[in-house]
């Protein structure tokens, strides 16, 4: 299940490709020449090839010099079309992270629009090298894909400004009225948690057709909190002019029951997935990752370490 959308942010990327020095085989024949790829990501600066990281790229991919990435836009802030009326140019958080990571590896990127339900079958058929676009790393998807997890988002809790009920963690919701979108994971998980952990003080889960109605219930005093995907509530809270605030639980910085979002690679291409894990970690280490997430106001979904196949369900 993909994360829900928030307001888009415009990003421009420029790319420069230059031939680099190739290595040689033992017989003296030149191997596939390495490429130096430089990209400039708006809000994050310039990223260029790291020869050490580029040496981890599988030979067949290095020979192509380009990775093909299938996605399904629009799904802001992760992926969106760069211009109205065009379906062959993209922008967004996933676009920027993959473009920057690819540059670290000496690779260019080509994104293509595909139906969401066709992403994993297309990957299985080797139509492209990777899939992206706010895709949740789920265990059932591991049958086909290996996911390089680059962010995580769980349930966040929105409360009135000043937090009059003193809600800090999910345990504080026992005995409270919590608004959530109808049939959402939040409604399901809170009902399960209430039955298991709240005893005689159950959570009164109030379901609404959409998140905006749940937020209005909070503002009208008809609910004590709103439960929704944290990435959504971050944007919602920013637009409420100080009327409400997002609860911050320091023990669960990515939200309650946070699931990782990942870039998917064919399960048989763990070598390529590992190259991207290392490249994305390098973006964390040099500060580029934080700048890209900040550009999209998505700091709450940040990770400190890039992981592989860490699905929780």
C-alpha cells in the first residue's frame, strides 16, 4: 500500500555526463569505461560519481550506463509529472533520491510511467531495473522483489494546539475518541490495539469518509485526536495555522507501526540493490539525503540508516 499524497514541491534537475577512465582487464583490454555523472538537485546541490561506490555496480548495468525505473505518477510527494500534459518527465522525492544515488554510482536514470498494479509484474518480467513511487516494503512482495528501504512512515496523531488531553503515545488514546478515515489501516490497527491493550477503557474509533472530515471533527471538539499516516498529518498540521499539532513520540520518530518505503529491484539482482543501498547511505552521510527530504518537508519519514527488506508485515 502506498502512502497518501501531500502537496507537491517543484524540483529541477540538470544532468552532465562525461566519459571517465576505464579499468583494464589482466590481458590489457579496456573494460567498460566508467562514466562520471553529475546532477544538480534543487534544494540539495550537486551530486557526482563516487568511484568507490561505482565499482560496486554490476558489470552489465555499468555497461548500459543507465537504469530504467518504472513508476506511477502522480503520487506526491514521492513522484509527480514535471509538467502538466506530459507523462515522460518526472519530479518528486523518489525521483530526486534515485537520480542522486544513481549519479553516485556513475549511472543515468530513465523513468517511465506504468500502471501501479503492473509495477511488480513488469519488474518480474525484467522490463525495467527498478520500481519507485512511495511503494511500501511488504513481505508478500519479497517473493519477487528486494526493497532498498529509504524512508518509513507510520501512524501519526494530530491533536488540538497545546495538546490539552496530554496525548503523547498510542497508550494515551485508551478511553479517548479518535477520528480516522473509514476502512484505513489506522482505523483497523487502533481497533486491534484497543481490544488488546485498553481493557475497560477502549478507544472510540470514529470513522469518516476522508481525512479532512476527521480533522474537522477534531477542530469541532468531537474527537480528541486524528489518526492518519504521519506524512499526511505533517502537511495538514502545517496548513492549520496553529490550530492543531502533530504529537511527537521520541521513541517512534517515524510514527506508530511505521512501515518502510522502498525502491524495488528484482530479487535475483541483490547485487544491484546492494549498490543502491550503499549509494543512498552515502547520501545520508554527506547530508544530501536530509536536504532532499527537507525540500519536500518530509523530515518525519527520514531514516538514519538505509536498510534492505525490513517489511513489518
